[in-house]
C-alpha cells in the first residue's frame, strides 16, 4: 500500500542572517487525487457527449487546472527542499515524458482517421497540429478568430486548448517560483502572491467578457484563465507552511464535511452554469476553482471515508488514465459522428454513437497508458527507443508491425496537413449563397403599402420576405429555386436582437412584404423572449409570419424551441415551421457540423417553410369562415 502523506516538515534554518529556506511539502503520494481527476474528466465527457445532461461540465477542465497547479508547485517545492535548487532541464524533460507520447500518438491517429472519414474534419488541421505539438493551441485559435462555442466546422483538436494553457504554466512557473521564493520570507506571503495573481486573472476574465459576444478569447486566454492554476499553487504554498491552518486540529476535524460541501457545490455549479452565462465568466469558474481547492485540501492528511471513496479501484483506474481519456474522447467522437449520420442527442443512433465513442476512448486510453505512457515514464525516451531498436533487430513481428504503422501514420498525417482545406463545406456554402441572398434583396420592390384588406392566401415568392441567420443563408439555394422572387435579408452569426434591428429598418424602408419568414437563434437560442415578441409586434397582425425553430445539440435548443412555440401561439397570424422535426428525420441532409443544411437540406428547409405557409393560410381561413357566436 502506498504511504499516506505525512505532516509537513519545517525547513532547516539557514545560517547567519540569510533568508530562511522555503518549507517543504511532505514526501509521499497524495491519495485520492486520481479520484478527483476522474470527477474532472467525467464532467468533460458528459459535457461533450450530451451537453443537456451537464451544461456546466466544462468546469472539469478547471478541476484539472487546480490539481495541476497544486501538484507542480508541490513537486518544485520538494525538489528545492531536497536539493536547494530546481533542475529546469530535468523538470521540463519529465513533463515531456508525461505529455508528449500520448499527445503525438493521438495527433497522428486522429488526423489519419479524419482523412479516411472525410467531411470537414481536416479544415485548418495544419494550424491545429502545430498548436497541439507546440502547446500553443489556445493562442493560435484566438489569433485565427475561431470559436470554442459556435462552430461552422468541427475542430479535431478543439480540446487541446487546455493542454496549451497547462504547458505554458509548466514552462514559466518554475522560473517565477524561484524568483518568488527569493523575494518572500514566509509561506503566508507566497500564498498571498499566488492568490493575488489568481484574483487578477479572474478579474481580467470578468472585465474582458462581453455578454452576448463570443467568449473564446477570455476562455482560451492564458492570462484570463490562469486563476485555477494559481489557486492550486496557493494551496501548495499553504501545505508547505507548517504554521498554516491546513495542519491545525480544527481543519482535520472539519475537512471531511468541508469536502462534502465543496463537492456538492461543484456538482451544483456543473449542473447550473452554462457556457453563455455572464455568471460563468464573472465568478462562476473562479468559485469552481476554489471549491476544487477545498476538495484537494481535504485529501492532505490521514485517510478518511472521503479519501477511501476516491480510491476505489474503478475510480482510480479512470483517474490514472484521465490524460489519455481527455486527449482521445473528442477526436474519436468527431470521427464517429462523421461516419454515422448526424442526429439529435436522444435518438437511438446518437446514443449508439456516443456509447461507442466512450468505449473506444477508454480502450485507446488504457492501451496508451499501459504500452506507451508508462514505459516512457519509467525508462525515458532513450530507454524506450533502445528497447524498440533491439526488438526490431531481433526480428520481433509485433515491433515490425508497430514500426510500419507508425511510418504510415506519419506519412498520412503529413499529406493530410499539406492538402487540408482552409474553409469548411458549410462556410463554402455560406459564401456561395451570400450572392443569392444579395441578389434577392436587390429584387425587393420599393416602398409600398400593405393591401387595404389582409390577404391570407398562400403567398407567392414576390410576396415573401425572409429575415435570418446562417441557416437561412445555407438554405438560400432552396428558397430562391422555389421562389425566384423572394427577398432575403440573412447573415451569419445573427441573433434575435439583430432580427429586431433588421425588421425595423426594413419596415421603415417599406420593403417588408405581406408574408415573412423569421429564422434566428442558431448561435444562442432565445435569451430574451421579449425581443421575439417585439419583432412580431413590429410586423403587425396583417402579415403572415412563419417562425422557423432550431435544430442542434446545444443544451438550450429544446428550451428555445419551447419558448418560440409559446410566444407564437399568442399571435393568430404566426406559425412555427418545425425544422427540428423535419431534419431530425433526415439527418443525412446536414453538413458535417450537424447544424447547417447541405444542398438537399436547403430544399427540405424550403419545403418546411412552404408547408407552414399553407397550414397558416388554411388555419386562418377556417377561423374566418367559422360562425361567430
């Protein structure tokens, strides 16, 4: 059985008037940390496999950050206590041994599988591979103006941004730590500095976050997302200080109830916080980091029931392989989703796809941990290379097969990177259809009043105006084919507040026809129901209005569609076009992103809108002809 960490030993005082040596954390493995890693990676898995079940599951990344900040600082303090210095080359080499083998393998295998699967998986993969191998994914994606929250094409290594933040911390923190130790006298001062850095980072995230705008910059930024790592570092400084409250009888007595409260709070945050909520970026992620620190602190001492629960064999097994699980799960999910038709998250096919992704992730992570990661950690790069070279010279079949596969993966990856497209099929369709949208707008008539009496017959193309976002843009070929004279006002990344602006401007110009199609919310749902009502009120009761509902896997889609249905029910002249049901029945007519329609999907979209106009016309006609009581 591994030894439980002992109490912190005070450092031996230095001679004369020299600055006292930093206190050293106790040696020994900290039992239970692998269990916390299981909580972290489990939250991320649920968030990516079925976001509606755990909308705040992205906080699992912040659990990892706190653990990493604590462990790395603890290891550095132990080395300084034992040797009086930090051997930076050896420290970085150990980090490379830990991170690179699995990462390089995931990159080579994933790019090769993506090349086989096709679709949009290889869009800008060269930039993604560069970011993965240089641990700069977060800043490369920020500079490319890509989005973590709203995608027109899937990013094969979307999840690697957090590895970049951690590796940048590994590179810089050892140097800063040595400086900090030289400039401070006590553990309490070091805790204050670490917490000050954490507060500055959290404040920067809160200030730079703009409600309603894409939050990728503040989420990816090392500067704005550093606080979890620094909270972990502060905890390490406190544990290394013999006089801190972590070593008091009171804390030992209360640490298990504190862990229960912190764990409950963290799970509650994961259940309630959402990726587009201002609370998430203005305190929510920080609170999750502090709660994680409490969970880690509760492990520092004699074994408790809490610690034993985290050390259950299945829990430890997952935690020990959490790095590989985190690396593999997203590329595996994207490849399988590309190979199998996209569908909603509750269909049998989708459940099968996600279950298969989970199983393959665990198998691949387990194999990587046993046959790649652990050997490199034990024997180093040189030792493993010598063993493989000896096996190849000895003619061992398994070694030859692995070597051949490695060559194929490297060549395939190089070719895929060299030939990768720079724009997705979705983006290409958007750009091609923007001309159709512009042409339809130019055909709009000049200002003309509505008929004296409302006309509820099924409209023709010259009587229809469409306002929408990228879904309408990607469907423009279908709309203009069926109704050559339709007028479209559609742009990507629009939301419902943009709808109100566009409709009011068109009403003022007198270009809104007697029948209107509204399609907004693809990127954010319906955050402000009153804005939808304002749009319908502005159009007035004399126009026929079709409101197209939403499709996608975002957690807010069901709620947004329910809100649209509730609002439209209050307007006799409006109806919901059930795009969700139509495309859910034929998911093969979607682009690789699983949201935007392809060529056939654009015609299906048009059929859904046309059928809604027919139903609305018949409904109003029946109501008008019904005898009045």
